C-alpha cells in the first residue's frame, strides 16, 4: 500500500442518498448515511469511496425504488410498505441506499440482505448498526441455495469479491483465485417467513450463477403467491446455465426448470433491455430501453444462449388476480414506470 492509498483508503465514508438530497433538506432529515468499506483496494469499496454514491449496478431496481419513494399513494398519508430481499448483497450498497431513500420519503420498508462472504456481510452489518437501521434491515451471512443443510465454498478474484460465486460454478477460476470454504446454506422458504411473515415485494438477485438454486429454495413462497417481483441479471444467470459441473441440468433443461418455477408461481416473465448509461453495450441492434414479455421456456433459453450485456435483465412479476397477496403491492403498482409494461 503506497502513501496515496493510506491517505484515501478510508474504511468509513458518508454516502449521499442520491436523488433525495432536496427532499431530505425540506423534511429536515439526513441526506446521507455512513457506510463501512474494505480498507484495501476492492472494486465496490473503491467506487463508493471516490464517488460517495452506492455501487448499485441493477439500475431498474434503483428506478423502481425511486418511483415507490415518490408514489403519492405512499407519501400522502397512505398505508404503504415496501419489502425486499437482496441476494448477493455484498457490502450492502443497494440495500442501504434503498432503505435510506424510502425512509426520507416516509415509506415503511423492511429488507433482508443475504451475503455469503463473511467479511463482506460483517461490513454490511456494521453499516446497518451505525445507521440505526437494525429494525429495518437484516443481514443474513449465508449463501442462498436450494436447500438449507450443509455448507458451500465461495471463490473470487482478489479485489473483486463482489463477483464471488460457488466453487462449482467458477470451476475454471485459475491461479490467484481466493476460496472461502464452509459458508452455511439457507433457503428463502425457511428464512423469509421467520424474519417477515407475508409478502415479499421484490426479490433482487445478484448471486452469480445460483439464481436457479435460489428459486428452487423459494418454491413454497412462490406457490403461495407471496413473491411479487423477481429481478435477475442475464449475464449472471448465464454462469449457472453454462455450468456443466456437479450434476447441473443440461442448458435447455436449466431454462425450462427456471421457467416452470416462475410459471408455477403465477408470474409473467420478460426480458428488459435497460438504457446503456455506461457504454458497455456494443454491436447490439436492439432498442433500449425496452421490455419484451416472453412466451415460452424456449424464448428464455434463447436469451441465455445469445449475447448478453451488463444492462440486460430477466424480470418476473405476479399476475393480477383477485385476492392475491400481492394485490396493492407498491412494487407492482410502479412496475410499468420502469419496465414499460
């Protein structure tokens, strides 16, 4: 570590509640929160350190929270609430920002962040405590999978542990790869009802190839129509789709099973191509932003089999039906403002 690193590698920074500074000023509420970071070079920590804004790569989730936070049904005396899970929360960038923005707006929220890496989940938990969010944000230091028994090993490249994945998925990690064994498993079916019985408005997944296993572990919640909206990165799902190890299903079978789980949960599935605000989309003629409803497992499989970019997402929302637990969900009410339904 050189002299400049020692000067600038702060382990705690003030992070702006981006987009809500003026509202916070009007309401006399804090316009920032404190965030604990890795005190060494690490991609997400460095981004937060030098921008004072969260490193939250799923822009549709950010836009959805922004719309919910400004929803007059919630802010003008409405009995509105917003619950969400972040699978693969890392140091909590997205969850901390969302909880802070919703608090500024006066929207009741409850969030659970699942993070398998012990050092990252510990920093996330420290941020929750220092910001007095412990009644609204819960950190679960476990790996979301299809079953709750046993442990898994995580692997990642140095300084990029936000991209950690299961050892079996990243079997070609190679020289210099860091492995963290003995991480306990957990399922949404067992853990969510114990933490917050009732509806889960948004399930946001960044689990780097474990999306299918996570959904396998949420079958009961889905069958009860208690998950209103699911959001996944196409490029991250592809890691599991491409994985030939450990008895993983063949590629079409993978897509077919994921499609079936979502269909059994009463969900419509779509591909969302978000705006390329980072200049990472090249040689893709498809218009952006755009949302395309999918009609079959074959169409879903074609997405995983084709080129994918950082701003491509699979989204699944609960179909409107009488007496649905998701009826009145703020996430579904604002879906069309983000995904152009």
